[in-house]
């Protein structure tokens, strides 16, 4: 693949600026973000059949990862290989960055517009289809046991439920990267960044080992 991770993210920043990057216009950015989220919510409810099937408690509005956030994800994945699943892949920036680093990456996204945009971006940058795949599919109803790397930028209200799903399905050598919102009660392997761009790494084997000890300590 010709484009580096930095080039890919610079490309995205020209289309979708990083939150907070242009402070003189932060009010306008916030208004546009609110408007987009509202329109996206209405579109999701009335247009996308797949989105209507997702329980209300598990629905998460689209919010793209910032450049710093995506770079933090890649730092926490350094030295790892294999298959990566990005849950709620949005415009595809994490999937494309991961594929540039050598991962066989799949983005799960139920918004057909975002899936089409991500596929187009992959085509423009010359990413082989087998290296970066975008599927219009509900990851909540997908078995993720074939992935040894998982990334997620969702919402705090769904992290506990997501954690239960990942513990049931992921292999012991899997690593999970959470953006901005950590998993409750999970021991962190490491974290990078701060504030809105902070990302957290969890090794499933360590999480399982820790949680096995919790009932004994509580009782």
C-alpha cells in the first residue's frame, strides 16, 4: 500500500476535521456536529432496516475518531499482527490505518452511506480488498472469535455489554483497544494519550484472569 498512516489521516482531516482542531470555529463545529448527529439519528431510524433491529440501548451515534486518537490506537497495536475488527467503523479511517500497518482489517458499520464512503476511500488509496474490508453488518450479532485484535469507539453506556460479548467470543491472545471510554472493571494493559483522545489497551487473557479472582475477593 502506498499511503502511510499519517497520509491517510491527513486526507481524512481535510474532509472531516478533527474535533477541537480549529478552536476559533468551535461553536460552528459543535452546531454542525449536533445537526449531523440529529439527521443521522433520524435517517438511521427511518431508512436503515438494520439499524432499527439494534436495541435502543445499544445504538451509538456516529462520531469519527480524531487523528491523534487513531495514531494512539496504532501505538497500542505495535508489535501485533493478524486480523483486526473495528466495531462501528464509520468512515473507515481506523481500518485503513490498520491495513497500512499490515493488519487484515474488517470494519463493521450499519450505515450504508459510511460503508460506501469507506470502500471508495480504500479504492482511491489502492488498498487491496483482502487487506481492508468494510461490511454493512451489525457487529452485535456477529461472532468475533476469528479476530485477535478489536478496536471500538462507541459510548460509555454500551461498554459493559460489549465487554461481556468480547469475553465470550475472543481468543485468549486477543487485544482490545477502546477509545475515550474504558471498559468498566477491566484491568488496563496500557493507555496512550489524554482527555478526549485517550485510548486503552486490554489483553483478554489478563482480563479473564483478573475477573476470575474478583468473585473470591468480593465474597
